[in-house]
C-alpha cells in the first residue's frame, strides 16, 4: 500500500460499485426487451394457432359439402 491511502481505496470501491450499478441497469434493460420479444412471440403463436384451427374447420366444411356432391377430398 504505497500510495493507496484510505481515501484512494474508498474512491476505487465507489467507482467499482458505480460500474456494477451500470451493468445491472444494462442487464435489466436487456431483460425488459427480451420479455417484450417473448410476449410478441407468444401472441404470434396464439394467432397462428387460431388461423390453423379456422383453416382446419373451413377445410372440414368444404370436404363435408363436397361429399354431398360426390367429390372425394381426401386423396
């Protein structure tokens, strides 16, 4: 501890804590962005599932109606 008096040690510790706080803020910001992306992905998944369900129902109805006219849709 040549030049490092108590004041220098405290200053170094304060700078270290400030860097840690900055890193924590950056991590929190990244996590919030990621959470928004996950929410969007989940909403997109729900929309895709709805479209698949509607498409399946429409195909079934088309097949059912076509069967009245003698068409075979399931080839």
